[in-house]
C-alpha cells in the first residue's frame, strides 16, 4: 500500500511542478486545426488514400513535453465501398528542441469509431487505439506555428455479432 502512495505522491508532485517548468516557454493552450491524409487498411475494402480533418488542443508541459487532445475524421470511398473513421484521443509529444524548428516523437492513446459499408458487409465498432510517430513543428513566432507528422494508428477492434467489421 505504501508503494501506491509513493507513486501517487510522485505523480502528483510532477503534475504540480509541470506548470512551473513550462513558464520558460509559452504556457498557453494552443489550437491546431489540421488537414490529414490517410491510407486505410485494405481489409476495410478501400485502397485509395483520402483527405480528412482534425482539430487538437495542446499545452506545453515542460521544455521537452507537450500534450495534445483532439479528434480526426476521414471517409475514404472506393466504388461501392465506404469507410468512416473517427478518432478521439491524446498525444504526448517529446520535443527534441524548443527552437523555431522542433522535431518530436509522439505516442498516443484513444478511442476510434469505424464504420464499413460495402456489398459484403455493413457494420460499425468502437475500440481503443494506440498511435506512434515522428514529426516537427515550425514556429513563426510565439503565437503561430505549424505541425507535420507521420504516424501509425493501430486499433484493437473486438469482434462480435453486431460489432464485427
């Protein structure tokens, strides 16, 4: 039991200290609308890359860490095959620099909702996902920047009578 209290105290102390560490950088929340391009898994019956949209809210936690919360939506179609994916999750960005050019490594978790409509099957399911990737941010000034990243999203779709995709 003391072990759990020690972990809780350490985590609480770090969370309380993170805003103090972030005062050397712009501590404000930032908004990040995004245009995304996806390549869905071939098992969903669509093979073409497709564009979608995303929106994230981010906050610097320390000179090396940012956290981003948000979602994305894409809807690839190939002929009579339609696929829809909605993601809602959180990403942790490990920034290698806080200069104008900021390369980073990201990891994230969340929930995804997939919907498949084609001549052979129709269904939808919500499941957890993990994501990992690399990217960079380019800051023009303290208020304006852009981000580009490449990531892999791995969903853990559970089968079932109604939810099987």
